[in-house]
C-alpha cells in the first residue's frame, strides 16, 4: 500500500471518530432538552396562565416572578383540606401564601410565604376528636395509665347476703382491672413510656408572613414570629418560642431572627422508646442580616442591621455582657476571593455564627466575653492588613503588639489591644530591637506582602576579609620608559600583595626612601649600569645601557636578550639574597669604569634588584627577578 492510501485511511478514520463524538454530544443535549421540556410542561399544567404570567418592572421590562409562582405551587399543596387534616392530627398549624390556619397567617404574602405553629413537643400519638371531645385517644390513654381502678368499699354495698355478693363481684372486677392496668403500665415502662403520662401538647402562638419575597415564620409555645420581605430576591425568616418575639425584614437581601427552644419528638410524653432516643428540632438562637436593606430582632438573643452589604451593626445578648459591633465591610470580596468567602460562610454555619458574604474592612467591637480590664474590652479588627500579632524582641524580652482576639467565631489581631510584655533573662547581646511583621493581606485581589523582619538579620552578616588591591593599569611604553617598567607591567600585572615591602637596591639607595614602582620620574642617588657615569644625571631620559649599545654586536645582543626574556620568563621572590646584592654591586663598578662584557644579561627594577652573569665561549647564563615580576636569561 502506498503512502497516499495509508493517509487516506487515517483521514477517514479520524473523520468517523469526530462524527461519533458529535453525535454523542447531540444525544446528551437532546436528553437534557427533553428533561427540561417535561419539567416545563408539568409546571405549566400545575400553574394557571395568570400565575405563570410575567411581571413588569419599570426600566427593566418583563421578568418572571419566581417567588410568586413558587408560592402558588406551595399554597396549592399546603392550604388544601387533606393536608390540613393530616397536620391537625400532628397538632400542627400551617399555611402558605394567601391562606390561614389557626394562629398561622399567610394572607398578606404575595410571594412565597410559609407560616407554621408547632406544639411544645411533636407528639406521635395522633390527635383524634370526637365531636366536642378533643384528643380523645391521647387523653383516654393518659387517664388509663395514670389512674388505676378504684378499690371497692364494703360500706358502699347493702347489708345482707345480697350486698356481700355484690361487693365480692365488684372486688373481683377490681382485681381484674387492676391487673390489666398494672400490666399495661409495665408494658409501657418496658418500651420506655413513663408514668404518669403528661398532658397532650398544645398548639399556640402567632406566625405571620408578609411581602412579595420569600418568607418563613415559625412559632411554638405562645411565641410571636413575623417575617417580612419584598422583591423576589429577598429572604426573611423568624422563629420564636415560649412567649418570646422575633421579627425580620429584608429588601434585596436576607434577614434572620430566631429565638426558639428545643422541640422534642415524643410518644406519650417520652422521648426514648426501646432505648432509642427520638430526634428533636434543635433550638435556634441567632440573628443575622446581609443585603440591601435588612434588619432583625430576636428577644433575648440580639439585633442586627445591614445596608448595601457594607455598613453592618450587631447587638449580641448571648455573651457574658452585651456586645456591640459596628463594621465597614467589603462586598466585592466574593468576586476577588470566592473560595475564602465561601469557606468563611461554611465556618459560620458550623459554628452557629451570623452569615455574611463580605469581608471586614474594619470592625469595632465592645463588651462581650472580654472584661473591662482585660485590655481587649474594645477591639478593632479587620480581615485585611496583618493577620497575626507583631512581635518585638529586644534585650531578651518579648513585646507582642495587636494580641489575638475572637470576633464572630474567628481569630483576629486586635489593633487596639494592650501590648503583652513577656519578661525573660536579660540578653545584652541583643542591643538592636528585632521587629517581626507578619504577612499583610490586601483587598481587591492585591497579592499579599511579607512577612518581614526588621532589621533583616539574614543579610547583615559582617566580614573581616581584606579586599584585594586592584590590579595596576599597564604603563604606556615610550622610548624613555625603562625596560624594567615595561617588561614588569606587561608580563606580571598581578597586584603587589604587600605594598609596604622595602625595595632592595644598591647601598647608596638604602639610605634614601624608594619611590613607587608605578611612577615614572627622577630616581634619587641611584647610579648603576643603566646610568651613564659621564653625565651623572638621575633622570630616566639619560638611560644608556647594554640594551642600547652603539655597537652592532651590542644591538644584536640586546635583541637576542629581549627575545629570550620574552620567551622564557622566570619568577622569583621579591626579596634579594646576599649573592644577588654582591653581583649587583660588581655590575655597578663595571658600569662606572666603562667596561663591557660579552654574553651578559641585565635586568633591573625600581623595587627589586638584578643579577648578572658573565660567561665564556662555552656559554654561561644569568637571571634576575625584580619585585615587578620580570625575569630574563641570555647566553653567548
């Protein structure tokens, strides 16, 4: 098969796989559309055209009224006769949008409203009425278990045989009834029902829902609960028990006010049957507000108010002393940090704290669980800025600024808290205070900064290493520059490690201070083979030596010496030995008398000495090394 055929086959298979994937996606989409259609048709059959009609809001146009439509559906289920009879058997009064039931009033709710009145306990023995007699089943059972049969008395019967017979029959019946009753009591006790059996629970209280939003109100034991909300995106809930009052109000937001007691589930007043604890409706004591305009109050619990999700007020009456809070919050936190906000909401729900979808810019709290002299009676906290205390360590002591406090179930630093000083052993080595600044958080998605340590001890380590001296720049070569300076600068640019080293020169030079090797100028009282004895001048310009001889042989020797020096340099110590000093003196004497020798090599330096060797026809060599690092060798 050719490559063209294989490519065509692969292309065909790829197209087929693409068609299969597209077909599967279309199948899933069709299934979802069918499911949505069924749901829409079913809802349309349950809702009348008037109920399903859209509402018109000026400036917005027509939008659906989800609260109203859902309220109509729930009302159709909750307000019908069958549901009301079933709830009456459980001693529960319930109504939905537009209806009423005993103390539950939903007549003023046009959205989705539900009001419920529960008895002080949910009794599983149903309520059965017989004409004017109410709850005959429970009351009859209670009377039978609580009241054993009465023992007959002989005086209640006539004298004689007839009276004796009647008394005997009555006493026998008493014994039978007593045995049955005691058996029933024992059986009730065996399954967990205690005797005496309490009275049947009573359903009393008031629960009202009002408005076009979502409302829920619950009352029990004579409590009064009212929930008011307007606009479909509003939610208000309220609950009250034992004669207390709760009210909530919300416009574009949510408000909750709850002050209920626990409502157990019982059988003839007993909450444990066959060793199994029956469930109960837990007590709820909480107030929370969040949204456009929201407010709530629960008797014995507290109050709250919130405007635009930004300005927040809370009063908590459940603390050791009343706690008041004023907060400026950040509603944009749910956009920039949704994970943090929802995590905060979950924590608030688990801890029973008020729910908020904002973070605190700033919150001022007073009272609560902190005493007046605790240093944290007044607290200023924030979800931004530093989230840990600032610690200062100095002379072995530790000072903590912004100590941690608990606000609304979360640990936060109190920026108004009294500093905490921990005294330790005095450390005189810690002279400079070290300040530890924790991580700093910012709003609007700005990345965090820190933590910091001031001063930064990790980068302040001192060193005593002496820095190396910079390498000297090479000197420019001129005709007046001595050979030693030119060669030393070119061949060994390494900086001098000990600038204080005394130069080793002729005995005459030892009496005067040596000048720097990096300077070019007069050399005081130095007379050697590189100076002309006739002129007696000390300047470099009068330099005449073997390297500048007028004879042809001397020029050849100088060129040969220069080539040999550049090709085989040698290094030696900057210090001169005694033999090199004597050799230098001999060379100086020869230079003054005008003598010259063939096959000799000369080198010198301003800071170092030189060496000279004279050889015979067999060839001898001489070598010198100055402090500049120059070395050379020549031979016949």
